[in-house]
């Protein structure tokens, strides 16, 4: 069974984290590393439209070039957030619903 952790390990071997700028968020930012993966969506940047496409296509994982989150979303409870992030404009109102969809 392919897992999020296995995909993350492969990507880290292919493109080691040590090569990233120190300020850049790399690795798994949101989700459960032990989750099974059957369908992966790739994109440059997650937007509300690409997140909606991932839901429609029943993707289990989104792999992007740009990190999804650069700052803490303005939501009262965000248990899906795995680590602190850096500021960048983004409409976070759509984010929790996307992750509740199981992506």
C-alpha cells in the first residue's frame, strides 16, 4: 500500500530538503503521513479551483511546487495544520473544507 509517507520519502530522495532555501516550507504541511494514496494530483500552486478539482477527481494527495500555507489560517481550530507557516495572501476560508474532503 502506497502511503503519504512513502511519497514524501520518494520526493525527499528525488529533491532533498537540504537544497531548499531555509525560509521555504518543504515536506508534508497538512495531513496524515500514514494515509493510503491511490490518486495523486500535481500542480504549481494550490488555488481554490485546483483544490476543487482535486476533490472532484477524488485525489488522495496534492503535490505542489509552492507550499500551500505560508501563514496560520484565521480559523478557531485547525487540527489539520502540522507546523507554523509564513505569510502570503490566500483565501483560507476554503481550506478546512478541502482537507475534510480527505485530500
